[in-house]
């Protein structure tokens, strides 16, 4: 089966000010990422804050242009599509439903807005479609005339999902869609996303720092560290037998009393490195208990695991001895 959405050598750099009298530094937010997602799959992308996952999400949506590489949907580069075609293919659901929805606009106008922007349907048809989508995400039509500011966080995220689906997209890029919500509401939103995936044959790219959430929803998982994918595998295989030491540390963090707050202190005494001055060789080597001499000088490529499933960027996997 061919990929529905692909990232090919996707790279994004930013110039970062280092102070009034110092030269600007280059930050590789995303560095040479190759990923592909087949129709109907859910690709979970996980990693700590600053690993590049949100920049990657914005490039997949066409909101941030890549410095190098491209995003393709059904083999067509995103930059070759006009705005309407892009909106019909891929839509976002962002983290914070409080800031992503205008609190003064009515729910109905928020949901039908993408249709109006792209000149789709009459106003009556747009209204009907918006009410239909609100029903699909579990919001009664009596709420259609209320402003977003009157809704709870969970209801707002349902509105954001309805707005994403009103264009009938093929791919939905969800960037931390539940992390601003109460735990009890998170499960409802995840279940809703899974139901909608089945009903509309959606393909998701699901960004999260929380492996427990990703385990619930993903069919494949990519683990990112310092702008690169360090492990990629089917979700079941990755959770059963994580290969990369960083993935192992992330999984260990799920077992801490406060899951999802980043990787635990592994006794290494080092926090996430400065992305404008990344470590030599493997970017994880200052924090890795299993590092080899070669890890400090040579960056491992993302290659097939030596047990035959998935991809991993780690010298240990090259050297089973
Ligand atoms: Fe650790 Fe070396 Fe593997 Fe990097 S390449 S994760 S430092 S063992």
C-alpha cells in the first residue's frame, strides 16, 4: 500500500538570537525526518518539549515551510496544492481549545468558517453541514448559537474537531489535542477521535509528549529526539520491546506517579540538551547509560532493527555483541 502522507527529508532551521553582541545561532528544530503514513493509520509522534514534534506538525499542515525536504499527500507535494486543495486534504486539531477558537464567535460560525473561506456551498448548506458536524462530535444543535467562550474545555475541543472535519479531510494532524484537558475529559476526546477515524476513514498524525495516550490510539509510533526520529515501529512492537535507550526511558516515565511529564531523572544529572548546540555523535549520548565510545563521535543512522522489526538510530542495535 502506498503512503497517504509522507515527510521526505523534512528539515526546518530557525535563527535564534543569542544576545545583543553575539552572532545568531542556528536551531535545527527538525532535521532530515522521513516518515510515511498509510490511509487509515494513526502515526503517534512522541518526545519531550523541544524535540521538534510541533514544528513537524506545522510543516505537515503547510503552516511552516520546510528549509529542506517536502511533505507529500498521495505523492503530490503540499506546495504544489492550492489552499483549498490543501484544506480538503489535511486539517489540524491544536492543543489549546481556549486559544485556538475565538471566544466571541458562535460555535456555528466557527465550524462553518472553513467552508465560507473556500467558497463551498450556500450559506444554508454551510449551516446545515456545521450542525451535522456538531452532532457528529456530540454537541447538540442548541449550542450552535452560543459563543465559544461559554463552553467547557472539552466542548471547545469538540468544536475544534468539528471545524477540522467540516472540509471532509483525509488527514488530521492532532497536536497534543488532549493535554490541556482534565484527565476525565481526555479519555472522552480520545474515544471520539477513534470513532471518527472509523466513521470517516481518517488518517491521523497524533503528536503527544504522553506515551500512555499514544499507546491508546496509535498504530505506528515515531519517537523524536533533538529534531530527529530515533525509533519507528508498529505501536504494539514498540511498546512491547522498545529498542532505543531514549524510548526505554520515555516508557519508564509512564510508570512514574506523574506520567507524561517528560522523562524521569535517570540519575544522569543532565537535562535536555541545548538544541542550538547539540552534542556530537548521538544526540542522546550525554544522558545514555548504555553509550559506547563510538556514540560520542558518530551519529547513528535510522536503520532496520537487527531483530527485523522497525527502525532504530542506535549503535547498540548495529553491534549486538
Ligand atoms: Fe545510547 Fe549510543 Fe544508542 Fe545513542 S547510539 S542511544 S548513546 S547507545
